[in-house]
C-alpha cells in the first residue's frame, strides 16, 4: 500500500489528537422488545476472550438497562445510521406526513433531538450512506433511474437538522449498489454498482464521475482508516463470510473513466464460526486508528434449524489491522466476547455502530 496520509479516519475534518482522546464504544440497535428498539452501549475494552473460543455459555446481555429505547410499531420499516457521535432514527412510525428524524447523541449529554420529517420520496426502500457530518439517503421506487431520489440530511447552524434534495441524477439505479466508501478528502463518496462499474459523487460540486467497469472488493460499507492508509471492509465473496480486506484509495481527482482497478489485500485470519451454518450475518464497525470490531450474528449451538430459537448470539471480535514484513494484511490483537439477545418475532433487525 502507499505511504500513509495524515487524514481523518472517516473522511471528515478532525485532528488525530482528538481522535486519540476520544474513547470509542460499540452500539447495538436491536428490536428486542415487543414495542420497539433498544440501544446498547458496549465498552470494547471489556472484550477479553481468546479468538476462536466457544463462548456460547458465557454470553450475557450487553447492558441492563439499555441506554435508550425507542417505541416503534412492528409494521414500520425503521432505519438507523450513525453520523459522527449521533445515532439517527428514521421511519419509526406510520404517520401520514412522515415521522420526524430522531437524533440520539451518544456524547456526554446523551440527549435526544428532533429533526425534520423525512421526505416522502425516501421513506421506503432507502439506503443510508453517512459521509463526514452528513447522511445521504438514496431511494429507488422502481428499476428505472428516473424514479431514484437522493436527499441529504445535515446540521445547519441556524435551523438545526435539515433536508436538501440532490438534483444530480445518478448514472445508475440505486438498487444495484454493491458497496460504498467515503473518500478521505471529506466530500467524495464512491459507489460500486453491479453490471455498471465504480462511480464517485462529489458532495460539494454535486457531480458524478465514472472511474471504470471494475468493482471495489467490498460488500456493503467500507471505511477509510488512516493507520493502514486504505479502505477497509468485508470481502464481497459470500462463500467466505467475515473475511476482511483492504483496498487502495482511488483518487477522486483523477481523470475518471479508464483507471485500472485498485490493488487490494485479504486478511489471512478468519474471525467467524467454523460451522458456517450458525453464521447468519456479519457486519464490520470501524473503531478508529486501525482498530475494528467484527460482529457476527450467530445461532446458538444445538438450535434446531426448523424451530424458532428464543435467543440469538452476537459475537464481537475486536482487532487491529497491520501489514506484516511481507506486506500481507493481518488482523492482530484479537479479543472476543459473546452477547445474548432475545428474539421477539420470526423476523428481527439489528444495527451496529462504532462511535
């Protein structure tokens, strides 16, 4: 990989000194009660298990009580995202005019703010993409690009949080996005799109640019990390759940079309259950300064596939990425802990944020 940049980890203007001072935590957002969602705060310093160890019997609840609960009807398609130190909730009610955005501040105040109502165009089937201090909400109501909508939610000094429509039409359908990654310049977001290639969107000029017919190697969201000077995310191969890879950052100021695909590397360490049948889903959370948490949604051992288990497990593995003397990507300093969550209904939703 190239020489390290002295840029902020998540693509926004913040000094590395403040990044060192801030202690990061992991936040779970889960629908673990009949009336809505709970937010749990986990201190990653408490993770003390050896990697690869069976910790099913040691699983416990993350915190009791949760730091916040949000009442929400079960038929709502609630969505959550993290922007800076804030967790944003959308679509948590069936109000005809759209529910106001709720902003839960995880900082010392732990306050709850009420933002503007979500625009009708992005209430259903939307994808939330945080970049710097803004939240981009993409929605597609059909397979036609003309039906795509892009709105941005940002804090305004005068009126607080506000929505603004982005008129620039994307050159692809939002439903086809394979992964996204915020650029460390703080104002560019990259998207890899199935059957189309890779594009970037400049949030200042509001212009789209195509970079090639190749895709970034990720599934879902990738994060820039200054310690390894690369984007980091989960590898896109679904046959290898939980595999972490790094990828050279593509220049946002380049010529665009015709660029060669960036170099990428796959970490050697496997951090999910050896029994792949127990792994239901995996997400990656960036904790800052080369540190990450991989969270695996795992079925309990012995749970019958055809019967609904009353609980499920969240296995959390924290690790630090580095390159060894041969230039290979390694996940080091790994520590693990398991948490047990009640399953209220057949379907359940969960989000994980590193803040």
